[in-house]
C-alpha cells in the first residue's frame, strides 16, 4: 500500500507527464494497469470534477495525485487504483465507510469525501495532508525526534487505534509512511492515520494472513499464529522506536541486522529527563511484547505515565493535540507544543541529538552481526531470532523502567 500524500519526485508512473498546457482528453491504461494521466486532466467525480495538479506518489496498487476540487477550489488527494486491482480499491472503500461511524477529526483518522470510477479505475478522494512521519525524519537528516515530540504523536495514534478497536477494525499496516502530519507549519505534530488498504475486521483476522510491512510486522504474523488488533500496537511500537532512533528499528528485508540502540546521553540529564526516557522505554517494552495477549492495549497505553504525564507538574509538556481520551467533550491539554518546539530549537542551536538510554558496546556488537551470504534465514527463523534478540539481549540491558 502507499501513503496518499507522500511526494516521490524521482518516480513517476508510466505515462505521467507534466505540461504547461491542457492535456489531450484521451487517457488510457499502461501495460501494468496504471491509468495514464497528465497534468490538467480532470477526473470525473460524483460530487465534482478533480483537476490534476501534481503527482504525489505511487504504490503497488495505484497512484496518488494532488487535485483541485472544481466546485470548492480546495486541494484534495485522489488515489487512483490500478484497473487490475479494482477489488483492492473497493475493499478500501468498504473500510473507509466504516470509519464514518467515528468522529475522524477527534480520533485522528484520515477523512475521505467520496469514491467514484474514472475510465474503469476506482478513485478515492481524501482531504489533503502535509508530509508523513518518514518524510519528517528524512527532512531533519534522520535525526531522532525528542521524547516530547514522540509523546504527542504517540498519544494521537493511540486514540486512533482505540477508536478503530471500538468499531472492530484493525489497520494492518502501521508504519511511518502511514502517519501523516496535517499541517506541520500551522499545527506542529498534529497527525492522522491514513491508508486503510489492508484494514480488516478483527473478527475476520485469521492465522497465516500476511499483513504489515516486514520491518513493522508483528511476530505472530511472521510465525503464522492467531491474529488480533494487537498487531497494530506492535506496528506503532516500531514507529515510536523509529522516531526515537532516527532509523528503522528492524530490518526491512528479513535480515538479522536488528536495531542498534547505542546513542548515549549527552551531558548529565536532570531527574525529570532521566525518568522521561525510562518511562518511554517502559511503554515501548510493553508495546513490543512478543506475546500479543500480554501486549499493552491502546486504552491501557493512553493511561501509561509516559503518555498521561500524571506524575509531572500540571504545566509540564502540554500540547494542544494531546486530547484526554477520557473526556467525551474532547477537551485538550493546555499546551506541549511549547516544550516540543523548545526541544527542537535547542537541538538546532546545539546541533546535537536528543538524549538516549545506554546499551553497552557488547550488546551493540551482538546485534550488528550479519548472516552469511549463502545462509539466508527463512522469515520464521528471522522472526524468532529478532524476538529472541529483543527479549534476551536488548531489553534486559536497558535501565530499570517505570511502567
């Protein structure tokens, strides 16, 4: 699947050209099933026409373009599904329709306005968002985010997962690409969960179903075990680790190069920062529990001290995008953007990364081993090795955590 709004300026789908004058009205399919489109083509929606302005990205099942909705003049993102993958588009529409039961803004979920067919292709129109979490990390040169920033994103995604669970849905593809910032300039770290192409009713999840990107795939998926919504918590835990490390925590192609956590604390941290790091690692450990039955749930995680900050002063680290999940009126905590912005400004001024907890050099060496070129493990062996490394070598060497 693909992010609906991730720019890939170095890739274009077959037949995509950008012209300075209106394109020919003739549009046809390429050999691989993608709709051949040109800038200024108009997609015929049910509510309105959509004038294509920019190519945003492509994936295995289709392509995404930025459009102007002709009746309102607002920017929209439209996913155009490959003609030979029509069933994928219809399946995603079915999942998106289920989201209408929820307040999508309150629960940090992408809003789609309509779906339609254009020249035999399923098209889905979404609100236009900004950049993905992955793009954000790339934009800051793969530097890790601060815990104050991670907390804001984590809380919003936990609210999203809790909402999905309430209507019996699992997302099935939680990864940095599928968490989008709404408008990073005007609403720093306000995010939404996107791409429901792999979403599935929890009641229909079966052992052996292959979902999730490899590097964010839960152990039970790789091992062919019974599945439930806990796979999303694993995926979100991996995303938090990605933001904390500035790199993918697990190999993306089933290699035994597991995550390295060797960044050291810079200087002597005060107690509040030290406990903040320990709280984060405590939550991460519970999100990445290899037993899905023991993995923390979204509602439990929302009450975890790293997210709730109940042990800190009432004015510590507030953020307007961190909603109280217990508050039905959706009141927001009075301010944490200030702390996150202060952390980011300090980093820019000092040109240094945020503090991390230590893992000794022996652990780093152990997790850096590569498999022999002629002895590549199977996916199941890879999963077992990754889980074993986490539980026996990495987590036990972390500082004591406060859960």
